[in-house]
């Protein structure tokens, strides 16, 4: 993509538009509380002079954050929707044009890590970061535009030990990262609707030592819905929702389904760092 010099004032206007006001309907909303939680977790890490790969780049919100707060050596990024990788790079050309040389888009509809990276590129990665779907849904006949931002289809993956928790996609990412980039640390933004313990075990079972970087309460996403979690409880799993962001005692998904008719409900989100064993 050719770079065009843009006046500073115009750059500021375009940066605001690229970041928040021009959000395609097929992208994850950068104003979502999940984004704030993820970035507070990422801020606990020193990314200076590090090589980073973001899986599921969206419109580039986390790229902006990393480039504003650190001086990484390079950043690779991709998305399951090729339109978003293109959009993120275009937004970067408005917001961080001087840093484009270190930004490396991997074009195409790419699920998880691009397997076509060279061995040298894979082994150069210091961190792999991702906030990818944690609810599977095979029942939607006509997918909404932002389906890939909230759901994955389980038939596209091998069934994992974390299938019932909706973590097939994250489990696959961890296993692939360990195989392709064995020295890279992995940082995931994960929902705690089944508690934190199984999330830590997910990392352990994938060959990583987990460290909880940050945790906070967010509103339950209305797009995702509660059907998946109500069904999980019927299979004997325990869910953790809350009537308000400060509540100490969790409620079940069944109770949350009743409560959400009268107002928002909440659950925790955790940013977890995994260091390879």
C-alpha cells in the first residue's frame, strides 16, 4: 500500500475516525469493555523491542495501543476476515504512518496463526496476543455481520478437552503457538463465565505457566446471549454471573437469564499470560 503524506491536523481527524467512528458492522466494537480490560492487562508487559503477533486484529485498536505505549520491534497481525486486516493497515496509515515499516499485515482470511510464516519469523515472535471468540454456535443459519467477532463454529475444529467451556479456539491457538513459536509467550483475553480456574488449567494443559495479569467485571454481551451457558449448566457445569459489577456472590446462568430481562448482568474477564514451559 502506497503511503501518502497527510497534514498533521488532518491526521488527527482521521485517527479519531479510524479508531472509533468508522466501525464496520462486521468488526468487534472497540468501545466494548472487553477492549479496556485487555489493554489494562497488556500494559503490565514490557513490549519494547519485542516482536508481537496479534491474532484477530479487528480494526487495529490494540495495534494503536501498543504503538502508543511501547516501541515494539515489529508487529504481525491477521484476522479471520481479510477485510479487517486491510482496514487495520489502512487505519494505521492514518494514525501511525511513521511506524508503518514495523507493522506487518498478513493478508487473507486467516484463522489463528498464519502457518505460512517462515521458521525464522515464527521463532522471532516474543509474544502472541489474542481476544478471540469463546462461544461456539452451529445453530445460526444466517450469520449476522459480526458473527466472527463473537462466535466460532465447533465443526471447524477438532473437539478439545475444553469443548464444553467454549474454549476450542483458544486451546487450538495455544497448541499451535507452542508448535510453531515455542519460545513465544501467549497473552489471551478470556471470559470468566465458568470461573478463572479452568482458564489457568487451559494454559497448563497446553504447556504454559499461567500468570493472571488483570481481571475486571464487564456487562454480559447481548449479542452473545446466554443460551450456551444455560445449556452448559444442564450438563453439570457451574457458571459465574453477577447482578452488579461489585457483587461478591455469583448467580447461575439460569438466574442470569431471568435477571437480564430487568437490567444488565455482569461477568469477569481475565487477561492471562502464558510462559512456555
